C-alpha cells in the first residue's frame, strides 16, 4: 500500500500512517525506510511522535523506550516487548518515488500478515 512520496519523508523523521486500519510509523534513516507499529509497547503512545536516531532506532517521547527499527526489539527500558515491524519498499509511481508498506509477521508480538 503506498503511504507517502519519498520526498515527504526527510532524513531522521517519522510519519504516522494507517495500513489496513493499523497505526504505522514510517521512518527514514538516510537511504533506508522502516515501518513499525505506531504504538509503544510500554505506554501505548504514538512512536511517530518520538525521536529518530541515526543508529536506526526510535525513542518513545513519553518514557524514553528505544526500539530497533529493523527488528522491533526494544533496547532501552521501560519497554520489554517488541513492536511489530512491516516490510517497506520504494516504488516509482508516475515518476515520483513512493514509500509502500505491507504487513509482515512478527512472532514476538503475536501479530501476523
């Protein structure tokens, strides 16, 4: 599902979107684009309002839990549960590079494709 033109996602930024009714946080770090469920597993607030780091992590704005954008795994408490991750790809729709997100299984969170 296309979610936004790549040009609208600047480096080290996050954007909240919905994919199949699910809240998704789309993040750009350099040339890489990641997508995770837009809900902190500790405080249930939007991760898209957090801080994106150049090391490929996002920190929750409320209590500072930090999640790896590739795996969804937390590496900073107080969160202990990972967030669901989603597959991303860049397509060229009508000459405009576009970010697409599709659901992918993440066994740690019990979600499925």
